[in-house]
C-alpha cells in the first residue's frame, strides 16, 4: 500500500495537533488506564505513516509492510478502551496477549509467506489480517454501543469506521490479486487507496479522542448516579431512624450546644402539650428552669389548664460528626410546694428595683424574694394584714386600678396593672394564676419599681402628666 508523501505529512500534522489539543484540554484530569490504551492506539496509528514519510524523505529502501502490525495493535487497544465492563486485569491481558500475537502473526506472514512461493503476496496477507481484526473490533464497538448512553455516538461512529477500514483492506487485497493476475498495477488507484486509508485513520483518531472524553463523562455520570443513590439511601435510613426515634416510648428532647431544641419525641410533645419547638430553648417551654446537680435540671411547666407540674431533666452529651449535642430526658416529679418555691422565688436574683413572690389562694403573701424586702420591707412591717391587696393600697392610692387588677386575675389566668405610688414613681404588677394537682390555686407575682427617670427612659405606659395610661 503506497502512501503519498504530502498526504502522510498532512496526516501527521493533523494527528499531532489533535493529540496536543487533547492533552491541553485534559491536563487537569487524572491519567487513567483507559487513557493509556487510547494513547497507545493513537501512537500505533501514527507509526506506519511516520516511518513511511521518513523513509521516503531519506530514500531508504526498506520493506515497511510489517509496520502495518501497529494498526492491528491500535485496533486491539481501541477495542480494549471500549470494553468498559472488563476488569483491569482482563483489559491488560487483552491488549498484551492479543496485540502481541497479532503483531507477530502479521510480521511473520508478511515476511515469510512470499518466500514460500504459495502465490500469496505480502500486501494480500496484510490486508486479510487487518480486515479480520478491524471486523472484530467493529463488532466489539457495535456490541458496546448499547451499554453506555453517553458514549453511544462515538462508539457507533467507531463501528462504522472500522467497517469501512475492513472494506478498504479487502479492496486492497482484491487489487493486489488483480494486479498479480493481470500484471497491471494502477499506481493512481493504489495511491487513492492509501489516501483513503489515511483519512480513515484520521477519523479514527478523532473518534477515539471523542470516545475518551465520552467515557470520562459516562464515568462521571455513573459516579454521580451512585452518589445520588447513596445519598437517597442515607436519607431514607435517616428518615427511618428519625421516625423510630420519634416513636420512642420516652420523653426526650435533642438540643445543640447552644441549647436550641432540634428534635422532640412524640411522647415528649404530648407531655408538653405539642409546643412549637423550632429554634426554642428550655426557657421558652418552662416557666422556670434551675440546675439541681451534675447534668440535672429542675423545671416548672404550665399545662394548658394552668396546672403546675414539676419536672426533672437529665442531660446526656452526645458527640456526632464532630459536633456536640445534648439528649434531654424529661421525668415528671411529685408536686412539692417547697421545690416550687425554690424554682420561683428562692432561686431568683432580682435587681434592686424588682420583686418576685408567691401568693396563696387567699392572695396572702406566701413567699417573697429578696427584692421585696429591700423595696417594701418598711411597708410590709407597717401593714398588719398579709393580704396582697392591702399591701398595694398602702403603696398606692389608685383604688380603682387595684380593684381592676383584682377583678382581672379572678376571671383570667393573667393580669397586669400599673400603680402610681404615693411617694412618686410607679409600680408595674404582673400576676399569673396557677394551680396544684389538687386544684388549689396560687399566684406568681412579679413587680417592677419605676421612678420618673426610669419611667421616661424605659418608655413605660405613663402619660406626660404622670397619670397611668389605660
């Protein structure tokens, strides 16, 4: 098969430019085994035209027919690149064993058979062997074209090109036989055949590079599908775990390190009357929270019927994914008035202008925090009665406001009022009605003393003339 020197040079330049662009485009991509086989196929396709061009320029009289064995190696390498379902070891065995045997068979057949005098010339033997291997590679491409959707286009084009290559090799063989029989050689026809062969090799090289990119895209797509499948499986597992944890027969909350509630079991939500726990802390769910020991917290919870319930919260720290969480287990406690007093009054550290206390069901003062004694101790000692309303009447002459506050708490669960003190300033009073499990009422009192300066700075509900705003 005679190549035109200019055609061979164009083929070499075009192939080199394609390989250089591919290397520049894929320089950041890791070099994989399939890329090595693709590179081997590209170099094997370049060897015979390059050797012919060098021999023609240097006027070397050598037989280059055995170098067509590299086309056979290229075909084996391409078939190996396409066979993506084979393992690495089997692909290595394919390219090593088949490529070596094919090259040896082609070289021995091209050199030895003409010397045997059996009537077969070297070009015919070369054509038959190349036709056989290209036909097999085309069949391999056709079989694998259905396996990968992304690489289906380049693989189908490879199958077509290999079919054309097999037909061209068969045509070369027939031309050689015809030329031997008729002793007439058509140099133009043989040169055109050589140019067609170079064109097919160039198209093979282009398609091979497309196939390499398509295989990487197919690999990335397969990996992304696997990652999505794993993520979906992990999400489903997490949903199952979440549902299982939600249905646990226990009162449990999960908080982050900052105390923000992340999760609550169904039983805990029932116990707390189905509160909104998103971005909440314990102080948002309970009236009072007080540490009572190592990883123990006591809390006061108000039920929807305004019944007070004491709880103990056991905290367990949990590490997960490098982050810290707390598992809170809620246990109800028997009602104890002393514990209730400790939560609402004794544990308070009121400011100098605040007072907190408890009233019994007769509105008598049952317990007061230190702020009461700092602010109102002289009045408290002066007044013989222990009823809360009598204390307020000594402090303020606003009988109507006191009566309004008394009537409001009798008919509602909360009441608020603002009293004008006799010595100036004001007193903000807040009452909250609660009941024990035995349905005995008691009241939580919170008072804030506001003088004129504090009143103006705090924007309390007081008009410019000093009268309370209702």
